[in-house]
C-alpha cells in the first residue's frame, strides 16, 4: 500500500471521529501508542511491536489528516532519497 493510499484509507475510516476528538486528543492517543510500542519492545514481543508500529503510523496519519498535511509529500520533502546534510547515500555525516 502506498502512503497516499493509507492516508486516504485512514481519512475514510476515521476522519469523522478524529474531528470530534480534535488535534490535541489525537496527539495524546499517539503518545499512548508510542508508550505501548516501548512496552512491546521491552518485552521483545515481535507481534506486539508490529501491531504497535501500525498503530503509531495510523495515529500519526490521523493527526496529519486533521492538520491538513499530505504525509507522502512531507516524507518526500524531509527524506529526498539522500542525506539532507551531506547529500550522500548512505549518509556519511555525523548528524
């Protein structure tokens, strides 16, 4: 699945609930999911890690929808296929 497809899916499934919840509460849910990812990591539970990674990405996407951010475009800008600092692939700088 492409990033834009996933963002569209999350929008179709959850935008109504996300609007009612609002940006602040959505970010709180995201932080909770990051905490659950940390817990799964600590327990070395691969299945749990996989599930929590999916949840974190979904909540980030919900927030992006509320904020009017195109996730795929934001990723392209931030990660243009080379290191943003040293322009190398792979990165050779200290950042």
